[in-house]
């Protein structure tokens, strides 16, 4: 799998070189492939990016560039927050469809007569 386009940005935010970031991406992608069993699913990509960000932050905390920066840069929360928001949108859409289906199924069922 090709490296994500956010690789240079994450490398600069965590204070590591792009060469190291590419090595960490390959490691994360390999581990994600072992865990998921394939390399073309959304779960694989999500896991690979999460592991890559974790590896980058771990390496960045030990680099010289990181020690010169006054505040700690953390990019993993951005990825996880975006993932949570996208899941909430899908849950909302699913609930709206279920409500619509139950309303229409009740409408077409006809009146119920009590005996």
C-alpha cells in the first residue's frame, strides 16, 4: 500500500524525519495486515494509520527536535476524533432509515381491527 499523503505532516508535527516516518508507516501497515488478514479494507487502513501515528509519536518523543519544542504535539487525538465523528454520522443515518422504515411499514399494514 502506498504511504498516506498526511505522512510528511505527521512527521513534521511529531519531530521525526520523513525517511523514518516512511519506515514506521511500512511497519504499521505490515502489522495491520497481519491483524486484519487483508490489505484493502477500511479496518486495515484505519488500524494502519492509528498504529503509524502511535509509532510516530513514540519516536518523536525521543528525538532532539521534540525536546526543543515548548509544547507537546499530539496528532493521534485528531485522527481518533475524526473517526468518532464519522461513525456518529453513520449511526444517525441508520437510525433515521430505521425510523422511516417502521413508519412506512405501519402505514401500509392497514388498520387493525379489535375483535
